[in-house]
C-alpha cells in the first residue's frame, strides 16, 4: 500500500505545481479591486473623466474574469487529483482491509476511511488556502508600500490571527486526537460485534454489548464536543 500511495503522490506533483501557478495568478489578481479604487480616487475624481472611468472599469471586468477562471481551474485540478489518488490507491486499500478480516487478525486501522479523509482534504477549501498562505508576505509588503502605518497595522492583525490559530491548535489537539482515537476504537468494536452476531444474539448478549457501545460512544462524543467548543470559541 505504501508503494502504491507513494507512486500516486509522485504522479500528483505536476498537478500541484500547476495549482500553485494558478494560485499565483489568483493572488496577484486579488489586487485588482484595491488598485481600481486607488485609480478612481487619484485619477477619475480629480479629473472628472468619464472615459478614464470606463476604461478602468472595462479592464477590471477582464481581470476579474481571469481571476474567476484561475480560481476555478485550480479547484478543478485539486478535485481531479483527489479523484485520481482514490482511483490509484482504492483497490489496494480495499484488499488490505478485506485481507485483514479474512486472516482473522482484526485491525483498528481503516484504510478506506483514511483514503476518504485524504481525498476529502485535497478537494476541500483548505488546499487552496494552503497555496494562498505563502502570499501573505507579498500582501504585507504591498501594505507597507502604500503606507508604513498601514503595513504595521496589517502585520499586527496577521500576528493576532496567527496567535489565535496556534492557541486553537494547542488547546484542541489533545481532545480532538482522543476523540478520533475513540472513534476508531468504537468502529472496530461495532465491526467485531457485527461479525460475531451469530454467536452473540442466541446467548442474549445484545444488551450488554449495546451498553458497552453506548458507553464508548458517549465518551467519544463528550471529548469531541469539548474540543469542538474550544475551536468554536476561537473561531
């Protein structure tokens, strides 16, 4: 499985590079609105030239069209990459999962679920955000060029956001990690109960087993809720 997954990741490099290039275009074109407003205040309002405003407006429409196109293309590239990753590794994950059950060893790992998580992350809004993150210094530099005080204000705001994100990660990491571990144990327990139903039901063990599941489930919900509420507060 590791060799299959590593090969699929290597084949994704070209797609990720292309997504990065489109992200560069998106982030540069995001300056269209601010530059347009600066030009309106500096040139249009001072001269009263309607033709200048029309020319600027037409240029902005074209630039925003490219912005939307580039954003669409990078999202489509990442979603297609997620699909290809699943197509390349799904069979191997399924064979591992079924083979483990046939061997009678049992496992708390869930390769199909893990693959679905990776696929969902690649096609989620988090991936474009990661591509946009390196452009933060660029935007801060632009703010400093406009005025140093504006640059320092933006830097302070970025520092506050970063601090809040780090605190959120630090305070929610343990409960969310425990919740994920409990969820894995619960899923393993449910699967084992289902596979042993023929022996369990005739002996009247459904009640105690269901009680055990309910106890595991409630503890996992409580831990996950605690971590979720901390994250909601920071948000």
